């Protein structure tokens, strides 16, 4: 549960502070059949394809994101008392 929650908090940080992330425009597809069904695939040959459909985070300013998450949680717990 903690790992999923952490991922969601990082996603929220990316939406609020995109300047803390380095994004790579990319064309991704989703497997719809077979054993890899549901898996998101980025194929190397599609890397430079026109009109990418997503931006993939490839780097993060971890100190800033970590501090923001910890501060937000700390404030939330203080306010809930």
C-alpha cells in the first residue's frame, strides 16, 4: 500500500511542479492481448515518431520532491489533530 501511495504522491508532484522533472516526449502503446496484456510499451523504433502521445519522466529532482511530500504529509497530520 505504501509503495502505491508513494507513486501517487510523486505523480501529484509532477502535476504541480513539472519543473522538478525531466520529461521525454514519446510514443507509447498498450498491449491488449497475450501474457503482456495491459503493459505499456515504448518501442525504440517509435522513439522519434511524429506526434508523441505521452511525456515520460526520465529524471527527477528527488530532494525537492521528497521534501515536498514530507512537508505536505506533516502539515496534513498537524491539521488533522
